[in-house]
C-alpha cells in the first residue's frame, strides 16, 4: 500500500448523521461519503455538514478498492474515493487517486483497461454537448482531439473522499476524445454551467505496482442467486467487468449490466458451433505489450459480414475474448484468411492520404463492411443485443509491417455513439495450437490455408477441411437468416413501404468494397471510461 500522504495531516471527524468517523487525507478535499450511512458530507473548516445521501454501490467485484496504492511515473498514490456511473449499456468506475505530493488523479476504466487521468483547466469554453459528433475533430486547450464517444450517463453512487460534490440527481452528457498523441480526454457536463476536462494515458495494473488490491478480482456472484431468466439454471459470473453472460444450459444471452435484482433482460439464440478454443482454457501468448502472459478464454462470438447486395461475397469470422488479470482484455480473431490478435487502443491514428499512421507505422485501407453478431458463449464486458451490428474498416501495415493490423469500429445506441480503434498482429495457427495446448490433430481445423490437394495431407486433414467448409456454410446461412428475420419483423410491423423496413433491406451497404477476409477488430465496450 502507498504510504500516508506526508504533505497534509489526516483530518477525522464524526459523521453529522450517524456519528461514524469520516476521514479526509487532503486539505483540498472538501467532500466525502460516510462509509456507514452513505451520507454525503461537506467539510466547512473543522465542521462537517450533511448535504445528501448516496446510493449503494453496485457490487461489481472490482480488483480495485479504497486504500489500495501504487506508483505512477515514480509518484506514490492511494485510492481514497470512488465514483460509479451508469449508462444505457452498463456501469463504470472512476477512482480518486491521491498522490503523496497532494495531487489528485483519476484511475478510470477504459474499454476493459485503465487510464490515469488528471483534471485540467479549460482555457476556453468547450463545445456544447449537442454539437459533439463522433469522428469529428475538436480543439481543446489548443490541441486537436477526435471525438470518440458521446454518452448520456448518471452518477449512481459515491464512496470515500472526493474533490467535488457528487451529483446524483440528474443525468448528463460525458464525451471521450482521443488524440494522435495516445491521450484520452474527457468532457464531463454533470455541471452544465461549469464542464470539467481531464486528460490521461493508458496504464496497466502491472505497471502501477499496485498493492492492497481485493483478494480475488474473479469472485463468484453465485451467492446473489443469479438464475437464468429463461431456464432457471444458476449463472456463475466470474469477472468483475461482466455486462452480459450466456447461460451454459439454454444459451440465452442475459444482461447483468444494470445489476441482478428483479427481472433480467435476456434473449434466446440459436445454437452455434462449438469453439475450437474451449471456454476457460488458458494460453500463454505475447500480445498487448510483447510479454508472454497467461490469457484465459472467457467469451466466444460468431460474427458475419452483412452483404450490401446479392452480388457481394459474404464472409464470417469467430472471435475469442481473452482476459488477463493485470492487462485486461484482448481478442483472438479466427477469420477465413488466418488468425490475428487485437486490443483497443487509447489514442487514434493520424490520417495519411487514404490510409493512417500509428506509432510510426503506415497502414493502408483494405475495406469497409458491416459486421453482425450471430452467436455468443461465455462472459463479455459490454452489453450484447440481438443481431448487434457494427460498422468496420480494416487496415494493413505497409512495407515490412504487413503483419500489423488496425480496425476502426463504429457503434450507435439509444444514448451512446462511439468509435473504437483496435490494433494487433497476425498469428500463426501453430502458435495458437501450442499456446492453448490443443491436440495435434486440431491443427488442420485451425489452419486456414490448408489445401485438400496437398501431397502431405492425410485423411484426417481432409476430414477437417470438409468440416471447415460445412461450418462456413452454416455460419453464413445463420447470418443471412437472422438478418432476413429481422427485416421480416419490421415489414410485418410497419409495412412494405415503411422507412424502417427499407433501411433494414439496405443495411450494411457501406462501400461495397469488401469481398472476403477477416475482421481485425473487437467488439466495442460502450466507450470511453466505461
């Protein structure tokens, strides 16, 4: 745990509501939430005054907790406060980090990872919330940022010591903006008259040398009596960030993003293929930071390209959601043209002609397409919806960087619009087999360039190739069927000439330039610090 801040005396006083001790570690902190009665307390000199009440925190079993400490850029800090927000697709946390030098920061969740951010004054008025559009550039404090997400959120609970009063009475707009410098900035409009601005960079728990973490970040929520709303089977949620979980018995997709009390939203789905990498299997791979680490398969998804016309060639791919306690999440992508891994990035690439540049590497554009989810298993850190669609653009590294991949993914919901960039590289199928300790005969099923006419092919290889072809046919059929069923439902509800039905028929037309291959992106988490 980090040492006690030495620049300030710790101040303790009795809660004016219940008498429990309330602690202030920094003289700059004027607000706190009583840990016993949840009263919101304002400090006025040596006196405390109750100003409101905070709701109970949604127990998401985060590995972070009050009192945990670490180091960032050589400076020690302690987590002294917590804000918990809710939006249409789930919840996220922001932890108030108090540094030994008296500086305050925010350790915030960001697409299954973390960002350390610091408040910064605004040199000029920020854009109005209504004028923020994802994908456009804004100049904040003289620097360029691209709007990555615009979300309607609400602060639902607070805990510990805070630099400003928590506003839990109304919803507000929060927008994340990303830069080519690898930064993520956040405009918070919780106080419409005085928006706040913070700027941060990505961090990993392993880099922060954290101590005092929760004993087990993968705690079971079984004690909360979560039952599948479709068949009654007990659901065991194992990850702190889970927003959706699939019942292992009936394969219903259950939304746990809004808590587990009352009726849980869910939807049924058809049976899909068995994942070639079993759920729960751990493999050692060098992914996000180039260091070989254990990654566990926690989710599996089948996706397909929505054809723009009957003449377009359709493709499908499968994605495995991987989890490492200290690094967060990454994806393994099994596509028609081979394997690759990918993970969301904090910043955005620099445009360069028709391509982009990231970290000194140039990428050329491959194709635009609309992707659609058709089947899922396991747990996911974002809310899944039926026939969920994303607009994607794939890029490939040029020159000697042909193994490198980039993906731009755009999503839109009722209260959230977002663009997520992901980066990764191609993988050899043999590396996947070795990492996850698969049987040697499974190699043929994972090898996308296997040829049945090869002189070295055995009967086993030929059988796996035939099975792979059958799987492709079935997945494409399911994709086309689910899309048609959705359009038929709209036609029955609104009529043949309705805008809803006609938009469904033309959905995914995009540029029409993609004719096959795989996705190099992952699903969006819902954006920004969520």
